[in-house]
C-alpha cells in the first residue's frame, strides 16, 4: 500500500484528471496506466541495454533510429519518455498523441498476442497539452518517490490504491495480493525454467510477474543464454485468465515491461465451459475471487461433479486440480471457511485434496494481511496433483506476523514469519519432532480424516496452560483493607490542609 508523501502525490494526480474533465474512475486508471507503461518502456529498454552490455549480448532497442508509424517515419529517440517530457507542452502533447500512443498500440508485431489484443481498443483521452504536462511532471515525482522507497511495483501499488479510492475492489471478491505474500508462495513452489505456469484469476498479473522475476534471479544464465529456454520463458511459460478487460490490459503491459514478451493473457471465465484446459500446467499460483458473482448455469459440469456448489472459492480448487498435470503443484489463497466449512461441498473438496491428491501444507494467515482493503481471514494451501492420493502428513503453520503491522496502516515491523515458513517448508522432515504447541507441526492424514477433513489449525494446535496461583481470599481482603485505610488517612490529611 502507499502512504505519506507518495499517497499525497497520487491524490494530486487524481485531482489533475478530475479537474481536467476525466471523471470516470476506470478512465483515470487506464490513462494513468498507459502513461506509466510509456515511462516504464524507456526504463526497461535502458536496463536491457545495460544487461546486454554486461553479458556481451547484442541489444536491439525498441527506440531505433527511425520508427515507422502508419505512413510516417519518425525519430525513435523522440518517443522516449526521458526525451519528450522536456518538450514544451504543445509539442509534448502532439508527440504523445500522434506518435507515442500509436507506437505503443502497435508495439508487439504479433497481432494475435495478448498485448496487441488488449491495446487494440485503447484510446488516448487526455484533452489538453497543459493537463498532459501536469500529469507527466507529477508522475515523474511519483517515480522519484518510489525510487527512494526502493519499491519497483509502482503500477500495482497505485492501481490498488485507486481501486480502494473508488470502492470497486471486492465487487467480485477480487483484491490485490500483497507482493511479499506472492513472493512467499512462489518460493514455496520454487519454479524452474521448464515449468508451465498459470493464474486462472490473474488480475494485473502479479503472480506471473513475481514468478518470472524469481526465475530470472535463480536461472538467469539459462533463461538468457539457452535459446530454447529463452523462447519458452518469453512465449510459452505464462498463462493468465481474467474477466476484467481493464485488468487484462494492465496485466499484459505489466508482463511486457517485466521482460516477458508474449504471455498468453486471455479474457476468459475460468469456471465456465469456455475454459477447456485440462492436465496442462505444472504450476498454478492464484488468489481466486471469494464470494464472486457467479452464473451457475455457465459453470463447467466437471467442476460440479467434484463439489456441487455456487461458491467460487471451492469451484476454483476443483478447477486447479483439473488444470494441473499429474505431478503439478499449486499454491493458492483461500478464505478460512474453506478449511473448516461443514457443508457437503466443503467436505468434498477437502476430501479430494487429501484422499485423491497430496495436500502438503496449510498456512494460516492473520486477518490483517489484506488490510486496509479487506479484513478477511485467509490461509494458503499447497498441494500436488497425483490423481491417486499420497497425503501422509500435512504441515500446518500459524503465521502471526508478515513483516507489517496488522492494522489499516500496514507499517513495516521487525516481526516476520515468512523466512521461517519458507525454510521450514523446504525441510519438513525436521518438523516431525515439533510439538503441537509450537508455531508449526505435522498432522498425520488419519487424524485429519477422523476429524471430518477439518483443516483449521486450531483443531490440532495445543495450547500450554500455565497454572497461576493466587493468594488466599482472606489475604487479599486484608490487603484491600490496608489500601482503604491509607486512602482514608490521605483524605483526612487533605481536609486538614483545606
């Protein structure tokens, strides 16, 4: 989330749009996103040029000496944010409107790509040169502020804040997952360069971007130097579905500025018959919508066979199992009700995870993790699709702190369980010796089955009660009498002074 000076700058930017006549909140979000994308293209191109120079690789800048836009050829350098931002307002406006915006719409040569698909109907709506000049100056200030905070995910933070500001977050149960929680889930699954990764409720592509960054950090040489692996990373590794075209457009731009040229980002109702994916992905990372609006008539019949329900959080779990290959792994966020709900559908999906596949971990998160945008209490499930069982022990972890205060301010704090969670998950063999009174422990499958497939940590956690000895009642009464006498004595002295 954003606070302090950065929040004030974003509010100022919002006010510029509002007073300039752009009052539709989604128009504000889209226009801001386009301009941020244009700025990020300049930064990303410079970063890639530096990386290529360090690695001795050739680099072809997207801002070549001459760029063809329609029937015209224009100097590529003038399309760079760092160049046109210094133009006079009128020249800057004509450059952005006539050259830069058409350039970004046609940036991806493949007309069938996700980027081309969602940029095709993009419209530049800023009405005046003066307004554009103010927006560019304010955006530069926002980026400067973010650089001081060492936080690169500007677009995600601002988009999240705008959604909360206009009260559209959560209409369909969606809200942005905090980056450090996404990173934790990616580290738990530890993707490799040959994996095929999907988020069936991708939003702005936060999970896909973080997985991509993790892979670039851990397998940089393979992804950049191995031709086949680089092609897989750029064109075949990442898939995302969503039903919000604004989010898809932002997600496609987000992926491109984070170095993934051609992800498969598709407008699709993941729970409907539109989605025919089966046994396709080796990794699924997701925070599916809770209490989302659902047309029950369109839900895929094979999902209803697993659990007959209208609850999106349960249907998405059935979907993940269908979409994963055998041996594929999933880390997903679920509301607490999924872990202990008593309906037939709740029990059916938990039974399928435990008896039909291999449930590995249940991480209980505190309710403040999604504040200030939502106070819902959630957990993370980690499981592997086997199709024939395999659950022996389920690892439970009671997360009490995530590095931020659990109130609406979400200020950084020293307490953070996430490094401990990742380390212990990777060495679960050592967890066998842990007692149920500790923060993490293993529970055998048989015990979970005996408890009706209940996955709430409180069902298995034991609390140590330390006996407290109190003095006898007569002794306490004697102390109270002494205190009362002292009070009376003090009052008498006070009366004497008056």
